[in-house]
C-alpha cells in the first residue's frame, strides 16, 4: 500500500525541527483550546479531521479487513481521543504510545 500523507506528523510551524523541549508549550496551549495555532502549529481539530478521514476511507475501501495504520505519537493520541469521543484538549491524558507499539481500535 502507498504511504498516505495524512498520516504524517503534526505540523509544528515555527517550532519545526527544534528540540522536544518545545512540545510542552504547545501541549499546554492544546489543553486550553482545540483550535489554537500558536507558533503556526497545526490545530488539534485539523489533525483529528485528517486522521479520521484516513480511517473512514480505509474502512470503506477495506471493509471487513484488519488494518494496520502507522503514524506518529501526537497524531495518534489525538486520533484516539477523537475516536473515544473525548474533547481533543484532553489528548495528552491518553496513555503514551510506545515506539512500535500496537493499539487495537474497534472490533
């Protein structure tokens, strides 16, 4: 299967390529609102929408099949929060995903 661009890492705008120490600043802003784009960071709503669009498309195209979707920690935690019907501002409350871990979603 061809890689899907929508599974990319969250865009961190002006913070792109800088150290991990900047992530907590973004996550603190995330907790206050799912539409913020401070530092030109991709909003939680945008990430959730594109990740859910992938799931919806794959489920239509591969009905009844088991799918393995590979992405990055932040977008996956945002997706899992959205799929649980929780406010996106709570995405950092999700259990941290370990590298190369597998999380089963759905049946």
